[in-house]
C-alpha cells in the first residue's frame, strides 16, 4: 500500500530539507537524541508498574533505542518477547488445552484442595491493551515538538 501526499510548495520544502545546513543537522541530531532518551526513560517508567509490571525484566531488556538527524526510535525486540504486541495492543486469547508432557498428571490447587488431571481446558479470554510504548509517545509528544522547534530555531539563527 502506498500513500501519496501532494503539498502546495512541497518541492521547495523538499529542496530546503535536502540542502539544509550542517548546523540544522547537528541541532536536529541533538534534539532527536534527547527525544529518544526521554522516550526510552518514559517507556521504562511504564514498565516499572505505571502500565505494566515487568517483574522478570524481559520487556525492559528487549527495548531498543536509536536516533539520527531525522528520527528517534524506541521499540521492542519482538523475537525476545513475543507477547509484547499482545500487551501493547490487547489480544483475544482462544480456549487452550493444557495437557501433560513429561509426567503422569497436572497438579494444582482449586479451592484449597489438591487436584490432579491429565489435561485441563483454559477458557478463552480477552487481554485488554496495556500500552507501554504508545502511551509513552503520547505523553512525550508535546515536549518532543518543543525540542524539535527549538532545534530548528537555533539552527536558523546560527
């Protein structure tokens, strides 16, 4: 899928960005680095119990952060934590059969009594979204825009 946007005077804007000065690149690089750091910190706060309680530390360890003169990125390595998307966006979990693998029975407590079974069926359920990434970006957006505006203003005045 491709989205095409046409702007009046867009060619002049593109030409300006393509020929922008080294001062603007440097200012934007500093701003995007600051944005990436702030966003990373906010996501860590969200994982420290504000949104999700990352008891094992796997989500925090799977965070990635990068920035350059045109962008700031904080993401998560979904190969390390495949459940991250379900936490961020929510999920509908279907009914699941849980069966024994390496033993004679499953053992668990129900109502204070020990129960043994060869298999059990975990009912379907809906996991609501626990947005630790998107909410961090939403919280930081006004400050990020200010940082970028300040960077451009500083470069234009240089």
